[in-house]
């Protein structure tokens, strides 16, 4: 073999070895539509009960930890519970976000039940954010169905990328605010408070990215490979973090918990946040009168009602909670913004050209119900 032939053979060998390696690797993001089995064991639930629980579980939650489960008392009579094994102590030490997420779950449950023709009667059981039994629910059949919610619940998602800076149309803003004027506070990107929230969001993300317990907790909720994502069906995946293409492939195949603790990963997160906050129509803040369990559940429900509406107007929404999670930024934010009420959510919102499909995963219903 002469030198030219040798180099040719070598190059083809490298290409073949490379393609074989690529084909054997984790080649694509695992998303909600890749879930094959919706059920893993036979449940003694009616089809309606199972559907209502499934739709409730599509609620958002911090790190997609899904901090809920259902105790089944009898048909159509359940207790919605707080799952302490799914708390996020490093960023949510008082389980404020856990209860907000359970509020969103309860709102989905109520809408899902009414879509299938059931009226929900709720009784609050929890007096602290840590109580296991949060809310009792009894469903009774009615003659009335509000069908349109099911698709909205299925289509809702957190969008993190590609926001436009276009201002919100007055009629769209009125649609979002309708019925909730007292607790929703929209800060358009022309307002001086908008700049303050952007700066504080960047600052709090810097603090949190270099706070090791918070970063370690994040690492524990990232599902790096598709097989891990498929097995656990919770947490943050490359798809839900909007990491696709070659970067997604690199993360799925070569990253692990230790990579998240690396400064390169922390800096990448901070640059993503800088880019994200530079794109939006503004911030929607949701406040509450106090921090009682009842108020947090109501605020979680209000947030979810907004989340289910935004898609109608091609508006994306992204909760960014770091200001409220980092003690330093939390201590000064009310004064900086001139707001007296308790801020429970800071939501970046804006139009998008194309609305992406939902990709985040949920555990199967049989994993969230105890019969
Ligand atoms: C209380 C709460 C806090 C959240 N905080 C953040 C946040 O700080 N940053 C972020 O990117 N997403 C945040 N999210 C969005 C979740 O990560 C998201 O809901 C979850 O990953 C499931 O994805 P989905 O909303 O697309 O179904 C938050 C959600 C809730 C309910």
C-alpha cells in the first residue's frame, strides 16, 4: 500500500468508526411523545379517574420534581398529598414552591374533572407547607362538560428560548389579566422595573450557580441520558432545557452530575440567563396577601390559569424563581420594585414565532396514586 492509499484507508476507517460510535450513542432527545407505556400495571380506577389524575399531573413544578401523590379513599374521593421525597430543600427550604406547584396540580385537576363532567368539592387539610395531607377532593357527576380545557392542559409548556421583544397587544394583555387584576402585575419591557428584574435575575442566577448545595440539587434532578429520562419520567431533560442538536448529543452522552458542578456548566447557565432575560415582552408578577397554605394554593391555581391561557395568544411563559430563592436578592426585591405584597411568581412572558410542543416528562398515573 502506498502512502496515499494508506491515508485513504485510514480516513474511511475513522469515518466508519465514528459513524458506528454515533449510531450506538444516545442520538436524540427523549420527549413526552416517546413515552410508549402510559400504564405499567392494571389500576382499579375508572377511565375518567385515571384521565383526571393524568391531566392533573401535567401541572408545572420546580425542576419538574412533581412533588405530589394521591391517596385513594374510595371512587371519586381522594386526598392530594405533598411528597416530601420530592422537595427541593436547597432552593425551596420552606416548601413554598412545593405548595405553589400543588396549587397548579389542583387547578388542572378541577379543570380536567369539569371537562369530563364532574364538579370538584375541595376541603383544605394542610395547615403547614410540610403536612402530607394537603387537600381532600370529592368529584360528583353533573350534566355539564367544559371540553375545551383538555387540549389546553396537554399543550401547556414552559418555553425558555426564542422570545420576541414585541410589546403585548392591549387586548391580549387584558385577556391574560381578566378576572385577576388585583394579583397580577405586568411590567412591560419599557418600564424601569423591567430592567431591575432582569439585573436581579442575572445576579440571583450567579449566586445560585455558585452555591454548591443548589447546584448539586439541580444536578440530581437532571436526567442526562434518554434511558434515565425514560426510566424516571421526572426532572429536567435535555429537551425540556431546550438543549438540542450537537450540544444535546454531547450532554446526553458525555455529561453527568459532576459536569454540572464544573465552572464551565455554571458559566453556561449564567450566559443562557443573560440571553433569556434580554428577550421578552415583560415580566408578570403574581403576588399574594400572605404566605398561608391557602394563599399559596390559590396563587398556584392563579398561575396555572394564566399558563393555560397564554398559548391562545401565542405567548410563551417562563417562571424564573432565583430572585425569590436566593436570600440576598429576596431581601431587597420588594423595596427595589416598590411592591408591598408577597411576590410568589416572576414570569417572563412574550410572543414566540412558533409555539414548541410540550416535551417535559411525567410519571405514570400508577406511580402517583396509592390505592
Ligand atoms: C413553582 C415553580 C417554580 C419554577 N421555577 C423555574 C425556574 O426558576 N426556572 C425555570 O427554568 N423553570 C422554572 N419552573 C418551570 C419548571 O421547570 C417546569 O414547569 C417543569 O420543568 C415542567 O415543564 P413544563 O412546564 O414544560 O411542563 C418553575 C415551575 C414552578 C411551578
